[in-house]
């Protein structure tokens, strides 16, 4: 083979080898190079002066939602709905063992202070449905009732059967009692108990709309005005008390007042808590809906 031709072939071979080597090096470098860095995803937070606060990426311009820090994200439980205030109550639907102890026909000059001592010793609150003329005669006792945290309420001026009165006589019985209570205590009553429980729809409406008074009856009656025995009064109250109950008694009878320490202590031992009538009404809840009966097809 001529020398020149050999030289040319050699040069061509060297060129080919060099090209192949370059290609191999390029492939090697490409296979070992790091992957292209990816842009970080857009964060779901907005940072201001180093403080990071949660913020939705897409938020309506009209939104009024307030974004708060985790420490403020605790929300108070939704309270149970209160029942609409009624014209008349015999008891209330409450959560817990709450009862209202009520006393009628006072204040009595000796027995009511004795009863107030029993209540104070135990930290119990009660409601006193007072006779207007008795309040006018013993205003200091009426004031003590209020000063010690009890509720004072209207029980008419002279204890008549309201359903037998003329409209003007009815108005006088209620208004005079309200005025006597307010004069003695500085408090205007918001509840009223008709003597003997004698009431009708028309009088109930007048009491509510004209005087702002709810009519309060009772769910437990030991007939203490008739059966003047302390053990009977006490056992009847203890046996028949129930959550949401309104217990009737009279602080003008010695046998009733003497029955109270045992009654109070027994109910407290059962877990009952004593509240005023207005406090019990404030806890009143609508009755739970009855489950719909399922009919078999």
C-alpha cells in the first residue's frame, strides 16, 4: 500500500477514534450530572417579618373569615337552646338535679327568720311568695330575704281567690303587693303565685302582659297547711322531689319550718341543688323530640 494512502487511512482512523472517545465522554458526563433542580411548590402560608400565618391559597375577596393563630382556635361549646318563656310553670325541663324550694304566705315574724337561718347554714337559695300586707307589716324580714340572695315574689295582698274578684279588685291585689315589695326591698317581682292555685287564662294573660309576672304553680305539694306533722312534710318532699321540680311549702307553720333541716339535708345528700324559681326558669329547655315511630311495611 502506498505510504501516502496508509498515512491518510491512519489519520482517518485516528479522527474516528477521537470522535468516538468524545462521544463516550459526553455520554458519561451526561449520565452522572445531577438532575435539574425543581422549583419548590408554592407554599400555603404567607410570611411577614418572619411570622408565618396560615392562609388559604384561594380566598374569596368578599370573605369575612378571620384567620387566627392556633392558640385562639378553640371555640366555646354551643349552649343548649333555652325554651321560650311561658306564662305558667309547674316544673321545668333542666339538665341536672336542680329544684326550686318555695315558701308561701309569709313573712312570719318568728318562723321566717328561723327558716332563713336554716337556709343560710346550708347555702341554699329559695323563693318566697309573700303576702303584701305581711310585707308592709314586716319590711325588715322581706329585706333580709332579698339581702341573703333569695327571690321574693307576689302572692297577692290578702290571699283571696283571684278568679272571684272584680277586675279592679284583682288589679289592687297585684299592684299593692308589688309596691310593698319594692318599697321594702328595692326589688320588683317577676313571678307570682295565685292563692290556692286558682287562676284562669284571662288572669294569667293579664299578669304576664300588664305586670310582667310569670305564674308559678308547683309539682310537689306536701299539704303542709292541712297535715301539720313535720315527718309527713319531710318524707313527702324527699320522696317526690325530681329534677326541675317546684316544691311548695308554707313558712307560717311551725311544723313545716321544723321539717326543713331534714328535708334539705336529705335532698343535698341525693345530689340535689337548690335554686330560685327564676334561676330554674332560666335553665328550662325544650323537651327532647319524640322518636318517630317506624312502621313495618
